[in-house]
């Protein structure tokens, strides 16, 4: 049986972004401020902010016309052991690669997945009809 020491009540920030790239920067800054209030170190804050920007940009860039009216949901969950980021999109989804590689220097795209994977400890992409959820996790620096 689980005791009280196994319970976790994470602090959560939920933001709904219009499916518009201009919304991403402000939402990522709000997430950064929320995590700073929880005591995250500067290096961690930069990692979370960049991962959120890349994930939200992809969710908005690749949405089909029918999904443009639906918001992108950004969730940030903080607890003493880890931070979990969730981005819910309304794209048709894609196959999450086992390993992301850095594209050629001349390539104008393809760095987002590589950056997300490099910055986070865990990344999982859950596809379903109508919406998908990218779940990113990183252990708190003091917990590594």
C-alpha cells in the first residue's frame, strides 16, 4: 500500500494558445515565469522554454486547416522531483522517431525534435484521432 510519502500534488499551469505562432513566445515566457516561481534554476528555465517553443511551433505549423480553430494546450506540471511539459495539438500527427538526428547545416527545418530530445530526459508522443499529446519530462536538477 502506498503511504503519504508516495503522494505527489504537482503545481500546474495550463494555457490555451490560439493556433497562431504569435502566441507561442508569450506562452513560453509565462511558463518560464511559473517555473521560476517554483525555484527552477536558470539553466533549467532555458531548457524548458526552448523545448516549449519548439513543440508549440511544430503543433501550429503542421496543423490542418480544420484544426486551426482549436487551441493548442500547453500544460506545465512541477513537483519536487521533475517537471512535465505537455503540448496537445490537433494535427494529423506524425511518427515519433526513435532517435532524432541533427539535420545538415543547410537545412531550414528539422532541428526542433533534435533540440527537444537533447534538452529533456524523456519524450513521448501520443497519437489519437483528433488530437495528439507530446509529453516531455525532465528531472529537477537537485534530483539528478
